[in-house]
C-alpha cells in the first residue's frame, strides 16, 4: 500500500511538472520546455532507496552538462553522474553518485573541500596551482592510480579558466580518514583537503573504480564567477 502511494505521489509530481512546462509558454522556449520535462521525469524515476535525493536544481544543472559531454563523446557508456553540492555544510552528506542507465542511487556520502575554500562551508574557489582551494564545474574522470592515499582517481576539468588546471594542480578524488562521522564528532567539522574532493576511506575502494574512465563529476556552488563563465547553462538560467 505504501509503495502504491509513493508511486502515485511521484506520478502527480511528474504530471505537475509537465503541465507547468506545457502551459507556461512565456517561461521558456519550446526546446527548453522539452528539456525541462525530460529532466523532471528522469529525476522522479530514479530510485533513491529512501536516501535524501539531491536538490532538483542541482540535478537539472548537472544533467544538462552531462548530456552535453555525452553528445560530444567525452563520456563512457557507464551512464554515471556524480554530484557534489557545496552549498551544504561539509558535515552533511553532499555527494551523490547516480546510475542514470538503471535509474538508481549508488552512493550518498560525505565529501571534503579544500582547506582554503572555507571552514565548515566552502565559499571561495580557484583554478590556481597551490591555492589549496576547490574548483567548481564539470569534470570527466580519468584513470585510477595508487598514491599516498591508496587508490585515487584522476580528474580532467573541462571548463576553461574554471577547472582546466585540475591535472596541473593534482586535483584528484581520493579517500581520507578525515572524511568521517568520527572526525566530525571529535573536531566539530569534517577535515579538509588541498583542493581534492576527498571521500570516506571506507567507501573509496568501491566508489573510485566505478567512477573511473569517462564518467561525469559536477561540483556546484552559485559562485558569480562560475555562473557568468561556465560553458554549461541550466535550462532555468535566464537567456
């Protein structure tokens, strides 16, 4: 009975989204409305398995970039999209790994930001070497390697002037002991990296191999410089 109620609720949300885009002609172009409907339907079809879903606006913006990269043949056929929401506290789970092909959540986890990006909240970002700040935007994952943090994942920033120096900065995904609930309890906040999106040690051996070799990672914060200069625009952005 509960599953039926949840399915009915999802159906109503999707229907409302479709009607909104269909009858608000002044709010978007036909192409944007079609894209918005497609994204809404996909979002509500994903099985989050009782986990908190990512905010819809984050998913929308991420999927637009994902689709652009996919059409440019820059992604593998894995269909994996990873989102990190830096609007949230580091003490909250703000990383989601989504399997878009099978429409399900793979992981919902903590994720660290750079030590010079902020304390509990990340607020400043950089593409500059040795800044120890996080970079925003879209990345395509590369190969795995074994470094001082164990198995790690190379990240290729695809937004010029925003994150395209990720490789030169050695910005990678890796596991870290300071990304844990125990660290939060002891120090009052998550630990911070030199700019890498670090993940919990107990998960990194699972997450990193799945994300390797051509999947999409999107790190977001509504930073004015990023919004103004990003290559990828959300369907909800003003034209």
